[in-house]
C-alpha cells in the first residue's frame, strides 16, 4: 500500500494570543551585574571586579548564596573530567582517542575561576570553593523583599577549547568566552540550584549586565549586549566617515545587556564583522574568521538569519531585544543571551541549520528560560520542533513530515532499552545517547504529537500563548500543559504524565476486520501502556477516503477534523482501561481496500506493522 501522509502547515500564521493572566503568587529573584574585566591575550589569564545587586523577591530570608565557577570544570580530576571518563559513551569532542582531553591539560592549558575577595555591603563574608560551586555564608541575612550588594575581585584562566568555552579552537578562534564569570545560582520556589558543571545544562537569574572588557586593541569582540562606546572602538561599529583614535595597546569595550540571564563574548584578531539592520526588527551581527573558504557561506547566511528571525517572531512571539549576534566559535553550537557561538567551517545547509537551532533557543531558553537541568526537553525539544518547521520553510525543504528525524531517533531510543523518564535530571542520564534523544527528539515529539492530539491550529496557538504568558517567568511542564488545555478545552494531564514521567510507549493495532452484513466491524487493540485518541483512515476499493475518529475518554473533548476535505465520523470514546475497542464502518468489507491508523504519522506508535489492514488483491 502506498504510504499515506497528510500534513498541513497553513496553521503557521495566527493572530496574536490573549494577554498573559497574572499570577499573584508568582515571584522570581533579580540580580544586576557590573563587571570590569581585563584579558591578557598572551597568557589567556584575566582579572576582574564584580558588583552584584541581589534582590530577594522570595518569601524567604536567605543566609547563604551560591555562585557558579564554571571554568574550574576544565581541570584534571574535576567532576566533569571524572564523569567524562566514567560514562559509557563520552562526548567525542572531549576525547583524544580513548582518553579525556581534560585529564591531560597542563597547568597552563587548564581553566580556573577563583574569587580573591568577597564583601557583602562592605562586610567580609566567608566562602568556600567546592569545584565549580562557591558556597557563601552571608554576613547578614537578606530579608524577604530586601536587597544586598556583593562585591568581589576574581581571576581566571581560559582553558583550551574542549567544550563550549575556551581558547584556540580547532577553527582558530582565539577566545570563546561563555560561562566565564562568577555567576549567581538561581533560587526559586524549589530552593537553590547549585548544580556542579559536567558539560550539560544551565539555569540563571534574570538581571541587567554592565560589562567593561579591556583587551588587545587588535581583537574584535562580539556577543551579548549593546555596545556603549562604538566611536571609541571601531571594528565595524563606527559610522561611515568617522575616525577612531586609540591610545596604548588595549581597548575597553563597554556592553550593556538588559533583562538577560547570561553574558557571552568572543574575540579574535581576524574576525570579519558584518551588520544587517532588519526593518522593524533587531540589528544582526556576524563575526567570522577571515578565511576565504568560509566567507561566501557566511555572507549567504545573513539573509537566512533574517528569515529565521522573522519566522520565529511570527510563530512564537516577538523577539524582545534590539540585537542578535551570530559568532564563529565554540565547539558546535550553543545559545546565549542575544547571541550564539557556532562552528563556521560547515556546508551551507549545516551552517544555516545550526544557526536556526541556536537562534530558536533565544525564545525557549533565553526568554522563557525553563530550568534546563530539570526540564531539558522543554528547551531542546521545543527548539528542535520549531527549528524543524523553520528549516522546512526558509530552506524550501518541502518535507511532508519535518519531524521525521525526531521520530526515528525516539524509536531508536525505545528499541535500545536505555530510555529513562524525561523527569531524569540532565546530569543523571547514564548515557549521552539516552540524554540527547530524550531531550531533543522525544522533546520535539511532545509538541508535534500534541498537535495530533489537539489539532495543529490549536498547537500553534498554544505555543504563542505559552510564550506570551510565560516569557521571563521560568515556566515548568505544568505551565505548557495548562496552556494547551485552555486553548483546546481538553484535559491533558494524562499526556504530560505518561509522556514525560514514564517510559510508557504507544502501540495500537488493528486486531481484526470482519464482515458484519453490509457493514464492517473493526476491532482495535491497545498494546502499549500509553493511551491516545485515534485517527483512522479508510480507503475504499473505488479510491474514496474517509476517516473515523476515536476520542480518548480521558481528554473529555474532541479535536476538529484535521482533514476538512475528507468525511469524518466521530465514534464513541475509548476509555483507556479497556485493551480492545470495536467500531463499525458503514460499508461492506468487500468495498474496503485498506484501513490505517494515524495517516499523519505524528502519533509516535512504536510498532507500525500492526497499524495497517489491507484487503487481499
């Protein structure tokens, strides 16, 4: 039987969503950073001062705070190093043959970040460095609703490029500076989140950043924030005809970044810096090596970046910042506030693909900002979903199912026997394979399959309302579920529970098809543990098509007909506890050529072999 696929994307342009409904019990912390940093490009060591204003909006009095010192992970014997050596399938980027690259770092090659002094409102505090976490016992508790100023001096050394951050990457980028400063840990309704860094995910506090960076004057700097002194800097920022006068061997770059929870910068003496000002949109910055082999691709990347920005702003919500930087650096692709680091020596389609994925994170991680360590699938998965749609449009891929790769990955995970529930903490996955597919592929399917459950139009409305209601609020899984319930009018607790909190699988089959006089009786069976509503396509011998819809009783509702040009019959609900279900087709068995479960192939049924009935030729 010819493979039947029905998929529609006309739902991608919908009117604006309802305004967010306030939650009077909601609170979140706020932190403002003022930093002055000097980088020595010969030794790759840097020193800095940091003034941090911390606002305690929680209902709790706090007598302790925590900082992240991420660069301490790049030392032999660190938790990241030991985890790399003990996990079954280590990240190849971090390995040299069968050995950890971190384990072989010399004192000059490793990374570190140390606090030299720390005061609270002028009073000395006690602190202890525990790997990548700084534990600080405050001199005076911060009352609920109170503020405090934490002032520190710190010093660091940039490690060789191994994972995300570092110096002297394989592509020759001098400095990829992410997770480079002492970063205050998040405190929320669950408490503190001082997770040690083992190369996985992040969680941060929103605030305003004011950063001054002094570096060799030949280096071009780009990343997060708005440059405050372009006429002192040059490097592509100056206006035409202006003359830049510099004194000495260094320049001080001054950036401000409002309402972000991270700050990244990269620097290289050979960066080309291009700017594209979008009409009714942000300024796009591009920083890439002056390498003849990549320049053409990076020039062609720029209109695709603009197209991606428009796609996401239209289908998720308006991008809230005035600039976005695409920077060559890092070890693959990684999102940061207002920016991304991506490797640049790629085929054009790959270059666009990594840019699109990392840009999509600007909405799901840097504006919504779920706790990636606990709900990585809400970031990586949702980003994978929307970036697949974006690539299908801006690269004119014309795929019938843009998420086909996600489904293949998920089925491979199920068949491997290594799947863990998506509630597993990102750091606790026993294999990188299981983590990656659970976060990216299964996370993407959460949305694509939700579109199957509630309807594609309702799914896109859900995404837009979710973004509008929860931007800058650190949403949790229940928030996206409740948004979908409000939009669809259906009950979806069963969906969130079974898909994310268990490893239950979906497996429906056509158990029996038999004549019933001038009608046909079909017996369905549920073989998997997770229930679902069913779309069933019936193809007649004469080529006619019709569908039967079996609502899941747990949903307490029905989706609209996803195929309005095809007749649909809604039959009685299927209560999940019953393993079998019968319905009748109003035509004789001899008139039926085929019956198929889910013609859209968006339901992640792990066994497609029992999904189709075909009459004998």
